[in-house]
């Protein structure tokens, strides 16, 4: 009987902790064309862990991102390493903002930031 109570208590604790995690999202799939020379960004890794999913779930806090512009014709399309602060329960759409249509120079920008529905801080 004691084993069953311990098991049920551990499951309940795990479920409670899962409900209180305030994860956020990072998304490089910029899909609007309202800002000139702004294109999607490829998030290659987060905190040294490579990733292939377009939508990334991360815990709040500071993260180290390795990103690349999706503009294929950029001759010097090297990886950039940037620190990015993530707020709890927040979604971010990231993009590469180029200087002009032919420039390979770009900066990582937050195109949109929004509260995630159903997430509790």
C-alpha cells in the first residue's frame, strides 16, 4: 500500500511541475513581407544543442543562439552567435534584417513578440 501511495504522489508532483513550467517559443519562420529586406532566420543551435525543428520550445532566461540568414545568395552567410533573453510564456518570431537587397550584412531582429495562450507564468 505504501508503494502505491508513493507512486501516486510522485505522479501527481510530476504533473503539477509540468503544469507550472512556463516555456516559451523561438520561431525563425518569418513569413510577412511588410519590412523591406527582412527574411527568415535559421536557428542552428540553442545553448550548444543543434536543432532541426522550426519551432523551438525553451525555458525562460538567457540563451546562446547560433543563427544564419535564410537568404541563400548571401556570399558570406556565416553563422552568428547571439545571446537572447527569453521571457516566460512568450513567443518570439525572429528574422534576419539585411541592410539592402544585395547585402550579406544582417542583424538578428525580433519581428514579433506575443503571449502564449494557456501558458501560466
